[in-house]
């Protein structure tokens, strides 16, 4: 089974026009993802990982690593 990081990478690569693999240490603003796209991304994350994140919950994640750690903490 793919890791959480692999699954997040797939979501990003499939939904955003990035020239390279995402940097999990970069802030979301550094990834050049608009706020509208970020909300759409978090909806995809909710669907992929069975989460119930609301739009305002997204503000707690400054980097993909923050999101990754959160998702992993919710597993099990």
C-alpha cells in the first residue's frame, strides 16, 4: 500500500500544474497554489483519507509535512 506521502504526492501531481515533485517542507504559498485551489485540494484530501476537514481547518497546516503528520495521526 502506498505511503501517505505517496498518496498526497499523487493528489498534487494529478491536480496541479507543477514542474517538479512537491516539496513537503515548503509552505503552501510557496507552492503557488491559490486559496481556491487549496480548498479544492483539501476536499480531495478529505475524500482520499476519510477526513472531515473544514475550509478554516486548512489554516493550521503551513506545509505539506504538517498535513502529512496530521493525516498519519488520524489513521487507526
